């Protein structure tokens, strides 16, 4: 976790979570409090949580688990002393039987002693590492959400959880693509290295201009599209598994933690 | 250097160098004694050696220096106790005033107290690492020399040494290309990570089927061409610098050393 030398970062994160908690901030968290880990969130009833844990274990690149709560425990002390998973995400997707039924800014009405929360690493951590290394990220430059695509790459199923891998796409010139592969390799808990480069049709993407999630981001003629596994992958698996209740963050509106991105680095 | 646990490897290397020394082996060294470093060789008169040393320093990816001799010292003890640089390479290119004038199997007639030898790391070291990681290398599968191309990427000049970077090309499917970038990043003294992927025309290569050096190696539709800096780069700089005398190995016919490839790895 961040230490005293990161006090300013921690203050920023606490203030942001406060604004999120009281409903005054409900937006996208990309670029907010750079240096700190942001997380994908999945909340499930206990009876579904064990199968989902196995799903994460079997698909560590799409689903890099960084925290799992005990049933009914809404706090996430490993990621920040004050974090309350019921209120500290700008906006939540509520799924019933696999269908998105509601988007809300807190989930206290849905919480019970039966609920288990999972936090998964997120590409925002490696975006910060890429920026720090001097690379430009098109979706950030254009102030858009990253493009996300459902691929034809099947995940390993666990009980009722199954589905194809969702990827994010960022375009880079070849030398920067090589650099991006090196940098993100260091961050396996933030999806790690890309899983594909250069040939979208080979992974079932027909039109780069038409992402399934997020915004369209142009790829120039001298650029290669680079694809990373994405934390939206489990949302596809949840739609397929159809648990009676499941709550996730809204893509792009993440849990901001007190953990340093550099803490996720293996090298 | 290799230790007792690598005795078998060292025996193989010594026997191969013996066959090379007595002229009974004059062929390509790719795939011979896997596990041991093979080197590019450049031999220059002392007065040219200082400028060439700076050229290597300025262009460490093309010219990863692993040994430099004192003037007139034909031995290379850092790379193998018995190595005599005058006899232990299968075939030498002899350049006079930048022109290739002869190919010989020993250079005793050209040697003098004035000559300085340089040994540079070679892509054969990372090819072994790629094979060990389960990747297939097309030029090896086809028993051909790797394709080499002169690019439009200028090296940093040193005195009269200048020229464009020469690259080797190996085709990989996208996921293997990512893996190859990761693996070769570990080996900066063997040219390290690729310097380009995917767009040959952006680095001045018009036709992948027509390499300037080595053999043609086909690239399939589902593959990306991956380009590494190559130890033939200094041979281009030598042609440009036009020293009165310069001796190199013949591309693909390398110095086989007693150093382990794994000793070159930084991680």
C-alpha cells in the first residue's frame, strides 16, 4: 500500500471516494489519481462466488484477482482502509438472471450478509505506466473511453461461467507497440502483456471502428492495433451464467484504491 | 563461462573449433552447439579500432560488444581459453578499402601486431531461447539462413563509420510475436528486443521475398514479420568507412564461444 511519501495521492483518493460516496461524482475514473490502482468489481451471492473464484483462477489474464471479501463484508481493507464496496464506485450495473436491469450509484438496497465482492486489476494501471514511459495513448488524447471488443477467444469455463474474452484496443506505431509489450509484461495483475497484435480479424473483430463497448478510437495507417484482455470479460461470463443477482461497476467507472500501480509490477 | 555442469557443451564447442581450425568445417554455424554464444567478428587495424569501438557504443542494439582484444592479441580468453581469432571462424570476409576482396578460411596472412578483434553478440543466442520456449523459427525449420534486409534506419555515426541498420526478419503468429518480444528483451547482448514489427515498408523494406543477405523466408497470411537489429550492420558501416584492411566473419558463419547464452540474459 502507499506509504507516507505518497500522502498526497492517498488524500486525493480519499477525497475522490468521498465525492463518489455522497453521489457528487458519478463519472469515468480514467486518469484520476494517477499512480493508484483502479479495479474492476464483481459482487455475487456466496453460492456463486466459489465458481467465479475458479473462473478468475482459470482466466488470470482477463480476471487478475487482487481482492476477494468474506461474505457480507463490504469493506476491502487490502485495498484501502475506508473503502466500502457498496458506495465507493461511481456507478454500478445490476444484473438479474444475467440481464442488466438497473444502473445505480450505490447498492445498499442490494447488499446482504450473503454477498461476496471481487476486485480485479484494470488496464488503467498499465496506461499510467505507458504514459510515464513517454508513450501516447490515443483514447486518453481524445478524451474517450477505450475501445472494447468481444473476441472469438474462449475463456476457460467454470460451472456456469463461460464466454469469449473481451479486449481493449490501443493503436501504436511499431516501435511503441514493442515498448508497450515490454512495459505491460511487468504488470500481470493489470492484464499483463497484450494477447494479440495486428490482425483483428484473426480474433473475430470485423470492424475496429465499431467496438462493442466504449468509444471508437481511430487507428492510423502507420499504427498497429494492440489488444489486451479486459476486465469486461467477466461481465460477459456473468450474462451467460445468469446468477439471480450480480453487481458490477459500470465499465470505465472503477474502484479507486490506495494501492500503488508500481506494487503490481513483478519486475 | 560454462562450468563443469556444461562439460559436454564445452567439449562440443572445442571439437567444432578444432574442425574449423584445421579447415575441415567451413559451413554455417546456426544450430551448432545450442546453448553457447556465437559471435559476429570484426577485425581492424588499431588506428581504426577506436572509432569502431565508439560506433559499437553508439549503436548497442546492432553492435552488442562482448569482447575486444588488445592490438596483436589473437586470443579471446573471455570467450574461450583456446580461441584463436585468426583460425577459429569457418570463413572470413576480407575487405580492402571497403570492398570485399576475398573469402578465406584463416587470416594468418593478414594478421599483424596492429590488428584488434571485436566480437559482437548474435541473434543465434536468442533463437535458442525462442526454440527453448517452444516457438518455431521458420528459417531453422526450412534449413535456410535468416533473411536480412538493409533498412532506412540510420545508425549513429562514429568518424568514418556510418550506414543504415541491417535487420533479420522472422515471421510469427501474433501471440508468438508478443512472446518473442518478451523473450528477446532478456538478451540485450544478443540484439535484444525487435526494433520493428509488422510494417516492412515503414523501415524501407520493399519486398520481404528479396532479402539483401541470407535466404528468402516466406511469411504466411496469419503471421507478422518481426525485425531484429543484425550484426551485419557493422559490415555496412565498414564498407562505408573504407579502412585499408578489415576482416569479418562471413554472415551466418560465426565464432562459436564457450560462453552460455543464459549468461547474456539480464533477467
